[in-house]
């Protein structure tokens, strides 16, 4: 009967490790109910003496009844019996649960579908554990389904599982192995005599205490090592294998990365009557900067949408600099600047940080992570409302030579040039016609932007409308009027048709300077295209008309100003250090030394070195921790010796003031203090143990003193001190009153030095570093702690004659008398 219960408890213990995956506790109670159902079926089958195959057959039906009663009781017969109406609903909930798993990031909401999947899965694990451990009597093999259950959170979440949950699960499995071992040993037959333990009477079972104690020691040691050793090794972050994890969350729920319909939200912001403040910022160079929130890279023929995001633990902004900007090479001059941003508390739910691109370092409170491919910073737990944070940017300042010679295609990123089939073929022809005469991809991109803002005769109109696959053609060929989203999408599509990687960014323009701060309002919401050039990375372009006739705060970046096409790449200065006078590129911008080589910009803020401890430092810290743990016994021994020294420094009490040890509780005096004679004797015993000179159990204090004096040839003074210690101990044990004058601190010190002179140097070092007397006490404490399991296992239900039929009482057996000796034990 114990083994099925142990199997259920072990499954429940391992199921606790699932806690990081869910928001709320509904999954836990549903799973515990499924385990209880399987366990009860196993216990009942065992009590009825059923065949081993009965539980594996009956438990699935019982589990189905349980799930029906919990999730589809309205359609079940009598609320528990499955029917033709309840079963399809269960199947629908299972399908919904699988869909929700793909939609949400951990921790997921405990909706009915996900809770049903979890409870059913845990119930099946409990059934497999019962099958292996109880029916097939292969308890070790039951670790496989338990391991499968444990690997779910380990493989799904990027954060490590808390060690308390791991310890509980590990003890659950060890408890199952111990229960199986005791059950097997109980079938060996009757023991006749167990020395220094129980003598079993008729009908008893063999004593399994020693065997269980050994198993528990091994289990506890293995668990302790499994916790301590990984702390000394470099951490490995698991890669999500299932549908949970960091991804595009749709809807609401715990841990989702909710990327709304960014295009629709942008249109709504621009159409609002209220123009409330969204954020304010200051920059080290006092220049306005676009604040990007989303990067949309998938085009379905009607609009751009984002692909999946990935935020690893090492990509937390608190861990150090962000991942390097994709495509940015070391030859490009980078301008560094610091921006301090404050988000309004009145904005809606926003789990992304508005940032200038490309951000190099972000300092923000909370769990914010950076997507490696887009440098979008997001969180599954925190919101941006009311947040103040600091951003360091490294903005590329390429020369025309670098832009003209850059290759367009990012390696392995074909999605940035992919387009769906069925697009209007006139758009591709228009893109080629608009960029005719350009000899490089960069020049084609500049011509596209100039066509939208000047030569194409487009107008800005927030009330322009259009939807479906024909909206783009209608915008380009008929209406030629729209707002920023249409301009950005149109340029990105046309750039892709020219084989230039492109995506659409959503965020805010730089806003308006008010006082000493830049203020960004709702109507500054904006969309713009980003085009990729190898060696330079992603660059912002601005096709939306600006000024009074367009979006007022939109501004084209300096490097996108039109250039005159030439037969070949235009000549431009190198990106090396300036020589001193008027050293500028063909765009009229002064060239700066590369801050990747030297951080010298006047307005730049040097990046903090990447935090993170080197491996050698981690090993050193781990070794120091191990050393400190190893020195705990030595520190405990020094404290014990110091305490006894203080006791020995007290004046011995007068005759008759202290009763004999047999008449006191533990030999303490009436003030609750240990008598000096007792302290001297205990220190002598510990010294002998530490130096490898153990006393025999059949020796009295006098015999011990005589043997030590003769064997180690103590000098007269040392022998006299030893005699005083031994005599005081004898008198304390057997006399009515202790000696008027007991041993002192000098006696103990003298005997210790004399004994230490008879052993090797290594033995003396071991007595200081790893004193055996302290280690034995630690071992005894551990054994007593482990024996608590035996006390719990000894409690059982009894029926029949006794104190009370069916009462809970301890299983008491006849206790054999122990051997008695007149050694150092307290009588």
C-alpha cells in the first residue's frame, strides 16, 4: 500500500517544477486531483489483491471521469460520466489548449484548455510511474516519465528552475526508491535478532533502518552535489523546444509579448483629437531622434507585420551592452550620444521601449530584453508607462563611398526581400523607372525617397483610405495621397522589388523642442522604412512629405539627401581620423575617428565595459566558496575550544556547591553553566579523536589516563595535568561532591601539546583543518535528521484490539537492552 502512495507523491513533487510555466494556481490543483485519482485506483487495486494489469486499465477511465467532472460536467451524465456531448467538448478544449500554447509566452494564463492539457498530462505521467514502480516493480525505470515531466520547464523557459522546486522533485524520486527498497526487503522473511536494534517478535518484518539510512545518505549527497556543482560551472541556457517562450503573443495573458496591429494603432493615434504628451527626452548633442518601437519585416500583400522576437537571458539590458547592430562593420564611423527618456504615465499598455536606433546600451528598471535581429527592447513582465531610462546610441555615419560599395543582401535573411505573389506588376516597372540612371543600390534608394517627397507629387493626408491588395496600387497610381504608413510601406515594397532588403519601423518622430527638453506627442506617431546595406547595417529613410504640407516633425536623415549619379562609385574620404582642417565627405559632414577604436566624441558617453564575470573568476569564486564551506568544521572546533577555555578560566566552585553529575541535568551547575572538570574532559576526548588516538569504549577515565601516559611517555608535568583532568572527571561521575580544585586551562593546553608532539605534522594539520570530532558530530546530526523519515514511516493505521480500533499509533516493537559499559557516556 505504501508504494502506490510513494509513486503518487513522487509525481506530485516533480510536478511542482512546472510552476514557472503558468500564471495562477488552477493548473496545480487540477493536476493534484489527477494524481490523486490515479493513486487511489492503485491503492484500491492493491488492497483488493487485483491483477497487476487492472490499474493500468482502470486508471485511464478513472482519469477520464475526473477530467469530465472538472471541465465538462454540464454535459456529463450525473456530472461525472462521459457522454457523446461531453467527449467532443473535451477534444475541443484540448485543441484550444494546444493553440493557446502556441500563442502565449510563459507564464501562460491558466485557461480551461491549457489547464486540461496540464492535468491530463500530469495524470498520464502518474499512471506511467505507477505502472513502472508498482506493477512492474521497476522503481528506477519510473524515473524516465518523471524526467520527461521535469524537462518540460527546463526546455521551455530560459530562466533556471528554482532550486527549492528541484530539491522537492529530487526527494520525491529518492523517496520512491527508498519505499521500493523497503518493500522488497520486507519480503525476505523474518529476522531473528537485530543487534543493537529491535528484536522482532512473531509476525514482524525485518529491520530495514540501516539499509534505508544508507539509501537516504546517498540520495541526500547526490541531491546536494547536483545543486552545488552546477553553481561552479558556466551556465547553459536552454533553447525553447515547445510552443511556450518568447514569441508573438496575441491577446492578453501572462507573459505574452503583445504586438498589437501596429498599423491600425498608428492610424488611430494620428486621428485622435487630443494631442497628449507621450514622452520627453534630452540628448547629449541636443539633436532630435526618431523613437522606434516596432520593426515589421513580413509583408503579406496588404500590410507589414512583425516576425517572432527572441529574448535570451543574456540579452537582458541589465546584463550589459545590447547585441551589436546587424550589418554594422568596424570601418564605418559611429557617432555616440546619450539620450535620457521619460515615458508619460498616462499612455496605454506598452511592453516595448521607444528607442533611437541603433541603441548600444539601455539602463532601465525591470526585465527588459533585446531582440538580436531588430534591437527591439521588450518585456514580458513590465510596462513602459511612467518609466525613465537612459540610452546610449551608436549611430552610423557612412560616407558615400561606403554606401555605394555596400552589398545589399544580409546573409541568411531572405525574408527582407521576399514578396507575395499576385502583386500588381506595374509596381515593379514603376520602381525601375523611378530609379533609372542610378548605378548603385544606395543611389536607387535615395531616388525612391526623393520621388515620394518631391518629384512624385505626393501629398500628405491622414484621411486617405484604402485596404486590400489593390490599396498599394491605388496609392501609387491613382490617389497619390496618404499618411506615413502608406509612404513607408510603399517605399519598402518598391525597395524589395529592386532587391534592396527593407522593413517598416513604427514609433515616433523626434518631436518638438520645448524648454530644455524634446517633447513627443501622440500626433508624432510615425512609420518609416529601414533599408539594409552590408557593412553599414539598417538605415532610416524618410519618404513621407514633411513641413506644413506633410507630417510636421518628420525629417530626412542627412545621408539620404539626393546625390548626383556617377559612372562609378563616388569618391569620398576614408573613415580614418581627421587630420585637422576641413576634412569632410561628399555629403558635407565632417568625418570623425571611429569610436570603436577610441571613445573621444565630446558629447559621447563611453560604454560601460560589458559586465559578466570571466570563467576563471567564476571558478575562483566557486573555489573560495568551497574552501569556506570546508573550513566550517575547523571554525566550529575553534569556537568549541574557546568556549571551554572560558569555562576552565572560571574559579572552581567550593565543595558541596555543585552536586555530582548524576544528580544534575547534563552535569551543569545550578547557574546553568558547564563545570570546569566536564569541560576539561570533553576537550581531552575531542583532542584524542582529532589526533587519531581514540579511546576504547571499555576504558574508565583512570584506565584511559594510565594508557595514554604509558604509551606516549608523557613528561612529569603533562602526566600530572592529565591526572588532574582524569581525577576530576572520576569524581564528577561517581562522588557526591566534586573536587575542591579542578583542572585549569593550562592543564588542558599542556596535555594537548604533549599529545600533538607524538603524531606527524600532517596529522596535526588535519586536526586543525578537518577535526574529526566536529565531523562526527555533524554526521550524527545528519543521521538524526534522516531518522525523521523512519518515524513517519513507522506511523500506520491499525485495526483490531488495541488502544482504539483504527487509531493512528506508532509501530512499537520490543526494544532489546543495549550493552552497558562504564566508558565516557553519561550515566
